[in-house]
């Protein structure tokens, strides 16, 4: 067996392969003949197309040539398309460039629904669902004079439209009851985020608008996060709520109290960053198809009454559940293969309708090892990926270098599904640790809320604790460790160079470096987010500066790579630019790459290739090149 230094193994995964593997699938739906979904294609300038396929047939693109489908409501979008109720293959979608809702079929050109916005206003649409009489219901975000206003609108052909709800800060998931007579929807106000507190409302839909409007579960659900209304009949509304500490299925019937349907301590949905999440779906006979997450792994099953029955299937990560031909379909991936479209086909069980092409031999795939590291002030959830490349090994007696991954959000989490970025590193001989630090979702509301007031401290220290434990147990080389993160994870990664001497360097993908600047520059959806995560202003101004790497450059140990999109409205490029200038002024090593045409989350193949290439070169220089400075004695401050 060949032996080579860790980090230098010949990997079959090039940056171009990893970029191609970032083709994403989202928003699965069914008309009981075809399965339909959105597919983002990095190789086509990052555009998103609508695709459909029958089991056993090749997928076909059905959206218009050259069109990209994308919602920009709340910047994160979601719910950018829907099938129309006439079941003739007609669909509606949000055209990315104009943000108008269009409707058509594969054979016919699309036509705009609703009115055209005034020249001095910008309208965005998302959360689309089919309404009565070929109409579409959508969340509208109206931006005018520097202010944002949201509403729920009913859109029809010929420029006709109707405002159904307005006056609250945000609107989310919607569901129309069978027969089209009742609408359920979710809303919330600043300073809450949708995982803090939302409200569920129901109203009777008529030609004149909404009447008989009532709020569901006022006493039981007060102060809870409620989402995903799903009608199982015209009289029975199910939804997900964390009133008992976990996002679990509940039910409401008019005139009756809300009731919890399942007591399993698991998360039956994720944080609602975007619109159109589907982990709960109505089935014939009144049952519910469900997806839920426990300890980083997703599960699939059917809830009948109060009994939850799991279905054996190979996907460890799943999303976008829908009913199809009397059963269930979903988007999922195993631990060894990229995302695909799956269908539970009765006696045959789970089968791929469209399977992701496997870029690696299974013998080269590093599988996650779940960890709970309990050496610090609190237990930390994480996963470890050992270096793995068939036929290769590292020098005897040596341990591999480590790259720690910090997720964004910070209200997010990692999953056990195949990640080409992780495998790009492990097949070269690096070890990887993904950390679900305090504040992550997937472990109940209590774990999620534990970061309130502590962002920039506990998340950072948790990542340091995991790295330290892996070094102390001999799994990695404690003198060769780096840390990376995107968005909020960039704050954690850069913060680790401030609060610790453990790491040789940090990579920040469109990451936060200045919390005060973030408050003044970010978009409306997250404009109050830091009030809970850090504290209210101006009272907490000192905490904002203390936890901002930009103001702690003098305390940074290690090199930095900053990767930033020029058109990012969520974490503006001024954040990375100011950080790069501050590091340079102190004489510290910093590589800054600004990518024109990219926003928050890179979409284009050429951008992804350049970013991954830069990241690999960065690790080679700081972790593999000989260094006169030993970090084996570094300890957190």
C-alpha cells in the first residue's frame, strides 16, 4: 500500500468535480403522473430549471429556454414554483430577473399573472401555492422608498390580483383546504425569526377575500414556532409546532383544542430560512407522511392517528416530501451518493427515480462518525470524518491534519449525507469535523435557544473544544488544524482565531466579521436577529465589538482566506473588505477573493472552482508546508 504524507494523496475529486456536484435539487411535487422539481445548474451560470420525470424515464426540462426560476422573498426565497390545480401539466413559477409570477405549460409560452409593479417599486414573490380557478396564491414582498412590506396576494391572468392579508411584518407557509374554501397561513413580526415565534391563522376564502378569520391554538401555541399547515380533510388541519420543545406534528379541528400527534423527541422540520418547506404531507385516508431528524440523520415514515411507523430506506438526508401515486416521494441522498429523487413504490420499497451520479468509489468515501464531546462547559454534537483513499495511507506514527467545519445560520446544522467538499478533503488525507455547536437545530428548542446572548462565544468555543478533543485523543495532529465556515459560520471560524491559538488559519465564505456593521447593512428579514443572539442595542454595543473579529485583529493568530460575492445583500462585501484591510494593516497573512456577479451562496461553476482551488492551496500552505512555529502548546484564551 502506497504511503504519502496526509493531505498529499492523489484524490479523484478535483475542484471542478466538486463544483459540478453542487447541482442542487429542491421543491419536489407530483401530479400523480410526473414528479417535478427544481434543479440548480452551476455549469449553466447557476440558473435554476424546472424538471419532471416519470419513474423509469429520463428527466426533461419543462421551464422555458434561458429562464431561471428563483424567489428572492426575504432574500432566501423558497416556494418559487407550483403546479396549478387543473392537473393538465400547467405550472406557475417566479422568474428570477423580474420576480414576476408566470404561468404556462411545457408546450405553451408563459404568461404573467397579476399586475406589473410601478417603476419606482420592486416586487418579489415566493411561497407559491395553487389557488381556485387557476389562480396562484403567493407571498409578496414590496420594496419601495427603502422600506419593505409583505402580504399574501391572489394572482390571476389579465393583470387581475387581490390582496388577502397585509399589515404584519412577515408571511410564511400557506395551505388551501380541499374544495378551496379555507386557507391556512403562518405569520410573524419583528424581532422574532420564524423559529422563535409564529402564528397560525385560518380564514374562509371567497371571491371578496378572506372572512371568518381565526387564530389557531392561541393559548397552547403562544410564543411557539409553528409552520407547515397541511389539510388532511376540509375539517382537519395538521401542522408542525415546538410547543413541547421539539418541532412535532399537531392537529386542529374547528371547535376543538389543538392536540399533539407524536411525542417522539425529534425535529419534524428544519429552520424556516426559506419558504416552501415540506416535511409533512397529507396522504389518502387522513394519514401523514413525515420526515424527521434525530442526531444529524433524517428518517421517513407515516403517521396514522398517533402511531408513527418508520420506512426503511437508504437516505440519511431527505427533504421536500410529497405524495405520489398513493405513496411518498422525496429528495434524498445516502452517505455515499449525491442527491437524487426517490419514491416509495409499495412492496419494492425505496427506489431512485433519478439517482445522483456517484463521483467516488464507495471504498473512497469517508463515513461520518457521530460524536458528543463533553469536555467543556456543555456537551457538543459533532461528526468526524477520517481520511480515506483506497490503497493509500499516511506515514506510520503520524496523525492527519484537521479542518473543522462551522455551519451558517447560526440556526442551522450539518447532516450525514454525502458532501463533496468533505470528501474533497478526506480523499486527500485530511480529517474533517463538522460541529453542530450550541444553537444548532436538530436537537430541540432548548439546545437551539442556548446560543441566545452568546453568539460569537459559545459557538466558537464549541468548535475549539471539538478540535482540542480530537487532538488530545490522537485522532488528528494538533499542530495542523484549520477552520472554515460560511455566513454566520464565518464569524465562528474567524472568532476561533481570536479566542484560541489552536488553528493555523481560517477560511470564511461570505462570512460575518463586524456585528455592528451587520446590523446597519443587512436586509430586513434578519435586521433584528442579533437582538437575541448578541443583545439589544445600544445597551449591548460592547458585546458587539468584543465578538467582532474586525475589532479583534490584534488578537488573531493564524492566516485568513476570505471568499466573498460582490452582490451579497445579506453579508455585504464591505465586511470582508474591511477585514482584509485590517489584517493587512497588522501585517497578517490574508488572501481576499471577490467574485463579481455572486451573491450569498455561490452558484456559478467557475466561481466554485476558483474558490475550492484557493481553499485547497491555502490548506496546503498553512498545514502541509514546513513551519518553524509549533502550535502544539496553543491553548484557548
